[in-house]
């Protein structure tokens, strides 16, 4: 958790610096800063013990629920997806649909983490259903952008894959970790969450700003 906090904190500083050094069109730098600073705050809360609650299951065993992590995802994943929507010039209706499905997906897993059997598995299944719908919507946006000759199409594929893979890993860790089967240790669960978060937020943001938007700006200057 401390590694997660430090990684997000450093990322927030980098994104803030990039935002302040850009005179105009700094939307994506601002979004990535908000994502990183929110995640840093959540990891600090969990590391200090305030973002974690204990739940007693039907067998009388105590389980840890990283509540701050669910709230953080509810706040940050819509910002990441909004970047995709902006790059693909998505219509307002498409954007609202994608952000809404994402929030419903995260909310379902959050509710599931607080429930006992069999309801927690019901909410996990509901979350997976929302993920499938979300993945179809996001991939449709990318496909349309590619077909229309969108200048960001090549980089968009990488960004979309980073998000979709991370959205698959989250519920998988949920099932294997404290909220689910307890098949992996709490340290492994935390480590997996940290790794996925750093990739889906910091690596995503750096690739977006330097490889996707950065190359486009260089081409514009060259022209």
C-alpha cells in the first residue's frame, strides 16, 4: 500500500507539472493529475488503516474490505474513460452511457464486498454484466475511430487494452481475495491491486500524454 501511495504521489506531481507547463488544451493532463492524486489519497488512507473496514462472514471469520479502493475506483475510472471518449470524439449519449456503465460496474462490486453469501456473488455477477456492456461500448468507440481515420487510432488501441485488461483483473482479484474465496493472501491481493492501479493509471497517463498526444503535437509542429 505504501508503494501504491508513493507511485501515485510521484505520478500526480509529474502530471501536475505537465499541466502547468502547457498553455492550452490541458484537459488530459488535468484528468490524469486528478486520477493520480485521488488514488494517492486512497492508498494513504488504506496504508494508515482508515480506508479499511472489517467484515464478519457467515462462518464467523473476519475479513478486510478495502473500502477506500472501491471509492477511488468510482471516482477515477470515469475520468480515464472520459479521456478515451474525448480522443474518439464520442457523442454525448455515448459518453454518458460509458461513464454510467462504469459507475454501475464499480458500485456493484462495492456492494458485493459488503454482503455475505449468496448476495455477494449476485452483485459480483451484476458487475461482470455491466463490464461486458462497457467493454462492448468502448471497443465500438475505438472501432469507429479507426474506421474514420482518427489520428489517435494507433495509440487508442493500447489505451483501450490497458483499461479493459485492468477491468478484467479487478473482479478476478476480488474473487480470489479477502472479499471472495480468500484463495490468495492479503499481501498478494494488495500487491496485485497496486500493480494494476499503477499500470491502468500512471502508465496509461504517461502513454497518453507522451506517446499519443505528444506524437500528434510533434506532427503538428513539423507541418
